[in-house]
C-alpha cells in the first residue's frame, strides 16, 4: 500500500518526488567536495571496498574527520548490501583490541564510532537502527562539537525516518544546520550538496 502511494506521488509531482524516491544516505554526495585530495583520488582503484591502507587512514587520529567521512561516502553503497563495516570491525578488533561491540561503545573515540556507524548504515541502508544508536553515542562523546559528526548522525537518523515520517527526516539534519555551537569542519560544497537533497522534504513539516 505504501509503495503504491509513493508511486502515485511520483506520477503526480514529477522530478522532486523522483528525488525523494531515493534516500538520505544514497542521495547525499560528500566526496565530490574533496575530489582533489589524494586519499579520495586513491579510491578510484578501491572498487568500493575497504583496504588495509584505507582502514589505517580511518583509524588514525591525525587525519581530519571530514576526509574520513568523504572517504566512506566515496566507497558508496549497493542495493544488494556491502560488508565494509564488518571488514572495518575485524580490523578494529585486531588493532585496537576491542573485546566486543559493547566494549567498543564504551571505549572508542567519537571519530571511530561515527566512521563505523556510517559504514554500517551504507552497507545496509534498509535497516539503520544499530548504526543510528552508534552515531548518537558518537555525538554525545564528541568534545570538539564537530559539525561533520553531527551531520552524519543526522543523515542516519533521516534514513531511519525515511519510510515513516518525512517531517522528522528533514528535522534530523536541519537541527544540525541551525546549531551555531558546532565547529563547521565540513567543506561548504559538501554541506550544500547535503541540503540540496534534504530540503526537498522541508514542505513535509
């Protein structure tokens, strides 16, 4: 029934609704804002899969969170699912000696948490419950008030509301946009790309 209603909306309202038929996680381009960065250019040979070099980059405290997120965004998604989060989790267990997911939740930095959450959400964007919970922990643990961490959490929350509440979907990222206390550590072009899609839902509120 819900799919029939969505199809009817697409037929009636055209292009904007076609865009809405995508989703927050699959329609927001962050990586293109960093296309001249070496780590992003190197992904042309990665085939959308994590390598040891890329996982080392994600887990290094010296690399900016914005580039880590751009890296994950560039790896992308697949409608049939991916396993980058599982690969990254095994890497983290081996190199950071996390005993379990609960141990990871308690001890991991906000950046590791949001990277793992984003990978997990993109791997299976039809079910982001666990990814959202991890992202929300990342936001709470983030002492730098990172715009990047907050907006990725917002996008995962928006994905959660995609099939149920389009007003809450829009609010999930708009609350980040209007939060003046955040440290804007994401490229303006990336922010623009995010809200060009997300603002299609503004009228739902």
